[in-house]
C-alpha cells in the first residue's frame, strides 16, 4: 500500500507539471512532503501528513507582515503559524513585489 501512494504521487508529478499546479503555501510542496514522509515513516504516517496538509492548506490563511523583523508569517485556518522559512518562495516573492509596488 505504501508503494501505491508513492506511485500515485509520481503519477501526479508526471501528468501535472509544476507550472500547472496551484502554488503551495508551504516551502516544501504538499506532494513532496507527503512523498518524503511516506518513504521514511510508512503509509499511515504519510496519509496523516496528507490529511493535515489538505486540512491546513489553502482556505482561510492570513499573511502577516512583521515590520520590526521584516518577515512574513502565515496563519493557517487551524491556528498554526508558519515562519517565513516554511513559506513557499513564490508567496514571499509575490507579497514582497506587492509591497514594493505600493511604495
């Protein structure tokens, strides 16, 4: 079963190129994270990681800019806070570009 999940993720990578996928809010994409966890710790932990990512990903997250530290945080729908090093570079760059455009 572990191999099935890993194979499914590889098919996802093969048939949906990175530039066609939605931008993940996490530094390590959801599929890469689940693949790594499943490879290292097994199917059940991999499925738990997948469920957690699906639950906390997209909806209702808030980007928080901390001016004193000049860093971004993301508050997820479940209250979890992602530090800037955990946030996708695409989101950091897009937010930075938006802030520069406003000045």
